[in-house]
C-alpha cells in the first residue's frame, strides 16, 4: 500500500478534525478510481463499523461502499453487506443517514450487488415509517435510487422509485420525493 494512503488513514485518528476531514476527502477522491489495496484495509473497516465513535462508523461505511463500487473483485461486500447495512440503523441519526446516503454505491459493483441494494432500499422505504425521521430516510432512499440510475442508466431504478413515491400518503413529501428523481 502506498505510503501516502497509509498516512491518510493514520490521519483519521488525529484529534484535529480538520486533518481528519482533509484526509477523509482525499481518500474518498482516491477511491473514485480502482485501487489495489482494498483488502489491506477491508477487515479494519469492517471492525470500525462497531466502534464507539459515530464518525468512525460512518466513515467506515462510506469507505467500504466506495471500495465495493470499484475495487472489490472478490465481492467481499456480499459477505459483509449486513454488517454495513446495520449502520444505516445507527442510534445516531447523522451516522445512520451518512451510511444510508453512501450505500447505493455498492450497486455499482455488479448486477447481484445492485439487486441486493435495490431490494434493501425498497423494503426500508416501506418499513422506515416507525423510525426516527422517516421522511428524511425516505428522501435519502429516493436520492439513492436517482444516484444509482444516474450512474447506470438502469431505467428500472426510476420505475421502482416512482412506485415507492406513490406509496407516500403525505402530499408534501410525495412532491419532495418526486423532485428528487427529476
């Protein structure tokens, strides 16, 4: 693994939040392209999903999703998906939302991964009504469908999103969700 990448991961543990954020941003940018060090950090990131610090949990999900999208030829994400998905139910709303907002990227890895993500997102849209901030969760889910569509041009994704939006009873939210997929 490159020295620079090791340093960036190390910087995530710095007390200075600015250093952490800069390192996070650089790592996310690097992960937009395939990398050859995925499995050198994978298990550490899986373990980080249960750390006490919500920032660490959210970053672990974001990194795993980005790596799964472009750099997971062994398809480890399929084995670890439920561990990643569990963080979308985090007690801290911000951690849960950041995780939910990132998870769509797994659908870029292949059709099996896309089908998995679509089924979990659709079910979550239907069941999140009893969660904290269900309108925010539903919005994030619809935006995830839109992002996945934008990246793949798979029209089925928009059809599913539209069907889900039709299930919304509140006209205000229905309108907001429709705006998200335009």
